[in-house]
């Protein structure tokens, strides 16, 4: 399967509009990555599996309700927020990163895709004042530090199949890092959902915040 086919295989219910947006991701990121490097040069060829499908692993753990609000901290070039915003057009996404150049790329990709449910802002996660259903991220730092940044940014009332909290994409053996946190957590192995070799050690870490 090429990249787009992999997305359509694992998410067969995409609308025509969503399929078109998924197809646009490749050329948009190639164009912007040549100007501002947000994905390593060798990795851009694996954009769909290593970045887009990886981001969508969160959607295998929970399906966001219409009207939900999601904070993506340390979004970099827009992952996992942008692929999830395509999948959940009725959900509001707030993508933040401390590096302005990366937010420039995010804003231009969002505009190129015609996404109306994404707000991108240059900011550090701990500076954000709002409350969200979920805080998402992709291996920005150690879990204990990340938890310290965001644990007060979750809405108190949960309306999803899991409690409001953190959904964190990370690979490798995470038990030492999570034991250091000393909070309840659940691990979801992405190899249970996706068969590509890339996902063998990749996980979604869920940490409830209420």
C-alpha cells in the first residue's frame, strides 16, 4: 500500500472531502518542508505512515465527540493535530508550539487543506489558559514533565468513552517513565491496529486527569 492507500485502508469511512484532504497532505508538506524543515528529509517519503497514520492512532483509542475541544501541545509541523482535525471536522483543535517557524508551516497547511476547525498559536503548553476534553501530543518530553505542564487544562466533565485526559504518542519501553509519574495510566499498542513494521513498539499512553 502506498501512503494514501494505507490511510484509506485503516479508515474506510472517510468522506470524499476527507479523502481529498488526505491526498493533499503529501504535496503540502513536501512544499513547506523544503522551505522550513519540520520533518527530516529522509522521513518525508514516509509521511503517510510515520506521521499521518501514527497521529490517527489516537482515533483508534477514542472517537472524539462533535463539539469536543482538543489541545495539541508541541505540535511541531502539525502532528497529531492536523490528521485528527481532518478525521473529526466537528471537533475544535488548538495546536501550539513554542517555535514560530513550525506554526507558520501549520497555518499554511491548515489553509491549504481548507480546515476550519484548527487554531494554531505560537505558545508553550504551560502558558495556555483554556480547558479541553483531551490534551494530545507526540513524544515532546518525558511524561512527568509533560503532565506538569498540562494536568490542569482538562475539563472536569467527561463525555467520551474514556475520561478526559492526556493522549500521548510514544514508542519503546515506557514503564520506567510512567512509574516515575506515579499516576494511573493505560497503554494501547498501535501494532494491535496497524500492521506496518513502524508501529511494532509504538503506543498511545492514556492518562486520565479526573
